[in-house]
């Protein structure tokens, strides 16, 4: 994206993918989310993870990805300047859940707070209820700085590529439903594919046979 572009214009070249050289907390795993809005493919958002900061949360999210948990799921909340939130796998998927996925999706993970990380744009933050240790599978991609979330929600990674896609989502028409700001039409996560960051800065497909969803 060019420096003069305040928002994604859809034509500028996105910045290169962040690597461990840019952020030493990043582990080797990456998850590529393919995002569609209606009939339109908005693009891909690549997630990186902080296993040294939030090992339990990262392991849980990656297990859900391996089981195909986020395939056919949705981004049910798009609150401009705040969060784009992925629905829990037991509530947003169009595809049925296998017995194994259902068991993992019911598991809760403990809070893993960091005193050095802040909720800023691009951060991945685990969703939960008000009670401690109630995160399951919903998570948010921050669309702006949110210091009020620090010490309350687990930061477990960041968006390493695809911020321009998040900017496009922020331009969607929305409606308010209670405390949530939701897109008027479904924003679908068509697939979530587990990859590994290569030494050359690219991505390699993770060798896993479980990343399948039967429709």
C-alpha cells in the first residue's frame, strides 16, 4: 500500500509479510485465512503466533485449524477501528462438525496475559466471557489500539500479512446488534490452512491430513 493511501484502495501492492526478523516472538506456524464477502473474494489474511507468550492458547487454536474448525466459519463482527472477530467454531460454521472437532471446540483455555504486549492493530486476541479462563475458539484481529483490553484478554499472535484485507472489511456496511457491530452480509472464512514459515521468508504447506472439511 502506498504511503499516501489512508485506506486500502485495492490496487496498491500490499507490504511484505512480517517474519521472525521483524518480530522475534513469532513462532514458525502460520495460518492463511481465505476471506469472502458474498460472491467476492476479499483476499487472504496470514496469522502468526506467539507460542512463547501464550503456549496453551496457540496450541489450542492450531489444533482447531488442523481439524478444519475454521473452514466455512465467519467473521461475525466488524467494528471499525476496534476488532474483526471470528465466530466460535461451534456457532459460525456452515459445515457440520466431526466428533473430534466438537470435543476440542468445547474445551476452554486459561488466560495467558503478558505485561509487555498491548492490544494494537493487527494483534490476535482470544475471545472469552467476562469470567476468567473461558476462551474457546472465537478470536479477534485488532483494527486499532484498544488499551482497555490489556490484561483482560490473551494476546497470542498477530496478523503478519493481509492488513489491506482488514481495511477492506472496515468499509463494509454494518448494523448494530446489542453490543456488537456486524456486517450486513456474511463474511466467510472459506478456509484456514496451516503453513510453516520458510527460511526464505515464504510459506510451506504444513504436513497434516486433518485440514479437511466435508460439506
